[in-house]
């Protein structure tokens, strides 16, 4: 099952009438970027699915992208969860995404 098959869950923490209009319409963009045949991508995919299942998010756009990226990388709203600068080019990451960093990126408050 690809990450994109995971269904987003409804936001339950704050009633819609109490949330700012921008929050109701702005999508949270999540990307799992990886190289073909990356030995760590499945663990990163499982981590991301587990973290998404623990949070209630209303508007999520998730993508599983294979290409020339530092691999595996989890990007939330254009920012690498591990704090690495945006990079292109195939490479194997030594700083694999962690649960703490993914959860922090999903809850930027």
C-alpha cells in the first residue's frame, strides 16, 4: 500500500466554527521522497503512516515520490522534518526520519 492510499482523518481538536478561515482551507502537504530501491523507504513509509494515524488532520495532500532525492526524506509543507536544507540529487541519508521529528512537523504549534 502506497502512502497516498492512506485516508486523511478529520480534525477533531477544534470545532470548525472556532478555527481561522485559512486553517480550514490550507492543505498540509506531505511528501515521502526516496530513491528507487532505497533500503530504508519502507520503514519511513510505515513511520509516516503510523504518525498520520495518530493525528487528526482535515486537509492533507500526501505524495510518495521516487526520484533523485536524499533518501528517504519526509517533507512537510516544503520543510524536511530532520531540519536538513532542501537538496536535490541522489544520496543515502544517514539522518533517517524519526517519530519525534515527524510528529513535531505535523503539530507545528
